[in-house]
């Protein structure tokens, strides 16, 4: 457990599309994406998690807090998380960010080619990671947890008792497993991995699909229906197809 001084050092903001950034954008408002800023108040450095829709808004928000963007953490390659074309709409994302701030985009190794194609960035812009890698921002460590299922390289981020879960796990439900690259069997395994985290870990999802914006893993594992099946066979009978 970190002491009060260490906890004060961690900079953490949860930002909702259509409310906190990309205000007036009907797609951003409809999709209710969360973006996150995680960093070190002492060094004034932070990374953005899944910057999309209005990247300049996100940079302006953290800069108003006195923070500098030094990187991106991508949970997965879908356009509403990293930018690209979706439903006939072009969404700003990491390519736009690189026009404003030169910084690395941290992705899971299996996800790298998907991010390149979707977001329109080059291989040299990406840092490909293996499960369990740690990205350090100032003096704050962020552990990368590979959670395939929604996409092959979906990943979550553990920092200071918080889990930023992207589209792997929501407070209610989990990421879809009927899209290209999805795997229902892998999703079952990934959810079991997350269920083993300390009960006090606070889940921060990639979308606001519930009234609350965060909850402890104890509450999520006891109330979320995706944890009800006890075996993979039961899970697949309910969620694969």
C-alpha cells in the first residue's frame, strides 16, 4: 500500500467524450468513450490512454493542469480508441496527436499491425510490448496486462490500485467477441485473470455503459453477469456465437 505522499504524486484523470472533451460531437457523445491521463505530478509528465475524437482538447486539459504529454497507452486498435474511420466518420486519434506532440505510442505486440492500419501511423511510431511490461512515467510505474478477447492485443493498465480496462471489462458486461480478431475463449481467460486482482482494485472502463464510472473489482466480479459462468464451456454457451 502506498503512503499518502506517493498517492498524491500520481496524476490520474478520467475524461468522458461528449462531456469533458469533444463537446458537441454527436458520435463522441453517442459512444461515451473514456480517455485517461496518467502521470507523475512531480515530473509533470503524463501519458494519454486511448486519445480519440478531440485529441487537442485532451492535450489542452492536461496542459492546463501543468502536465506534459510524453506518450500514449493504447488499449486496442478500434478507431474510437486510437482514431481512424468508423461508421463512415473519420475520428481524430494518435495520428493527430503526433502532429502536436512527438511521443511513443505503447501497444501490445499482437496489436501493432492493427493499430498501424487503423490509426494511420507508422511502425516507428509504436513501441510494442509483451505481457507484464512496465511503462514508467516520471516515477510512476504502469503495468501492462495483456487481455486478449475483444481484440488479439487488448491490454489493461494497472497503476496505483487502479485498473484501466479499455473494452476488456465494463462495470456491466465485457467487450464484444463477435468482431474481427475477437476470441470468446480468450476473453474468458482474460476475465479470469482480472478476477484474480486484489478486490480493492478500482476498475475504470473504456466506455460509460453504466450509471457509475468506476467500481471496485470486488463489486464488479460479484455483480457483473460475465462472471456468473463457472466454466469455459458455460461461458462459451452463453457468449460465443
